[in-house]
C-alpha cells in the first residue's frame, strides 16, 4: 500500500530550511564585507547593551581590566542608563613587544598591521585605549583611515615609524631623507603624532574626545604634556585646578583631578594621577582609569 506524503511536514521542513539558508547567507555577506572592505572604512558599531573599549597594547605593563570595570560599577549613579556602561576588550598582540624590542617599532608594526586593522573593523569599538608606546598603534590606525572615534591614552610615548615620517614630509618626495639628531628626535615624533591625532580629534567642539591620563611625576609632565604643548599643534596648554571648572572627584581619597586642556583643541583633556610612568598598573588607580573612560563618553 502506497503511503501518502505528509505535505504539511514537507512544507514546514522547506520553510525552516529556507530560513536557515537566509541566515547563513546574511552571515556570509557580513563576513565578506569585513574581509574585503576598504581599510579606510570602519563599519558602524552593532547594537549592544554596553559600549566597547578596545585596548591595544604594544609592550605595556599589565593593567587589571577586571578591576577597572569593577570600579566603573562602583562609580555609577543610580540614574545611569545602559548606554553609559562599557566593557574593555583587548586585542591579542602577543609577540609585538618582543619584536619591537629586538627590531624596532616599525618592524613589529609591519608584522601585525593587518591583524590590527581586522580587529578594529570586526569589533567596531566605541573607543580605543592605548598605553605608553601603543600611541604608535593609534596614530597608524588614524593615518590609515581605520579609526574615527574617542581615544583614551595612558601615558602615551611616540615611536619613530613610516607613517610619522610621511606626516612630516606631507606630500614631499617619499625618497627624501629626514635628518634629525638624537636630541630632537623625540620632539619630532611628538610633532608628527600630534598632527595625526588632530585629524580625528579636531580643533573644534565637534571633534571626537581625546582623553589622556599621566602620572604626577615631573618626568611624566615633561615627556608628555610639555612635548604636546611644544609642538604647538594645539596651541598652549592651560592647567585647570582649584577653579569652578576643575574636575573634582571622590575617587582617589577626595583628590582633585588636575586637568590640562589646550587652547586650540577643546575636546582634548589631560588628567594627572598619583605616580610615575607606571601609575596605570597600580591597583589604586583602577578607578582613575575608569574615570578616564567615562570622560570619553560624556557627550556620546
């Protein structure tokens, strides 16, 4: 006896199969767009309950991001909305630091540049955070047109690289040599870095925030704030303390956050916290790092 075909079951099977196929095609198209997209285009961030901060490390000391996120929770106001919450994700650049120490920053960047760009394009972070020599990673991403958004810098230190050289040549002969003595090299590195940063973090109130954290030591101030000011890319530095505009907080035992701005870059802020160049790895400053991230999202 011939069995009748259960057409209702077949129809259900076909509908499920078509739905799955559409989902797979959509995912494949999405992956294709990322893999073959222009490096100069960062896709819009996906809808998510928390903002994502991408931490990029070069040869940095360890920062306890779990403690930093816990500090965020402790500082939250009862009226805070989910849009103000953030989480830190860090790119796996294992080996970058050793390559940089052995062969220089540019050699390490050459080996990791493709991976770095893919991470930013696929994650589409809401902000990027770099520490110390990670500044060179950020300026590279900006120079390539990959990053356009809020940036957080922890004790940034520039490194000589091809994209800094190109910035100084500014359309001149690419084969031209730049002769800089050792004493002036650091100033030149800062000059080129500042010019690249200003492309995104512009000299108008519409620019993306650039938030910098440094230690209170004299070396930190000289090697970072003084060099930034000396470049004159953003004009003179203005220190704000003990005034109506001073940033005050109970985070660090009631200490006042010493804030420095620049005349020609109103979206830039530099905050000083207790310690030297290693202040960011001190557990007592976890709340201060959380404070810096919050500043990057204040007007978002």
